[in-house]
C-alpha cells in the first residue's frame, strides 16, 4: 500500500503486551505472539473513525435480533426433524 510515493507501514499496538510493531513485517506480536489487526485506513488517508456508542448499540441490537431469529429457525427445524424421526424406524437397541 503506497501513499504519495512512500511505503505506508501499518503499525499495530499489541493489546496484550503493549508493544508497537509493523504488521506488514510481523503478522503477530514479536514479543508475546498475540494477533492484532491493524487499523484500517480510508482512501482519503485518514484513520477510520471509531464507531460511536449509539452506533455500537444499534448494531448490537440488530445482531441480537438476527441471532434470535436464527435460533428460532434452528429450533423449528430441529423440532420438525425430531417429529419426523419419532415415526420412522428405530435403531437396534433403541427401544425403552
């Protein structure tokens, strides 16, 4: 990734031990081995702004609703599967 003729280094601050290192040279922290993702840079050359607490809450709520819907669908599918299997053949030794 080049910016105005210079090579842009993606410096990363390790969240575990605090060491700063070049992500392009070391994919993991050279001190403790932790994986830390670099801060992504927008095309304008400025660091991406941190998500506001309100936006985080909105995204969290949306993800929780999606997770709840996925869980309901999985429970319904499992219920149908168990209902179908209860009328089918039994495995040997499965009689109680």
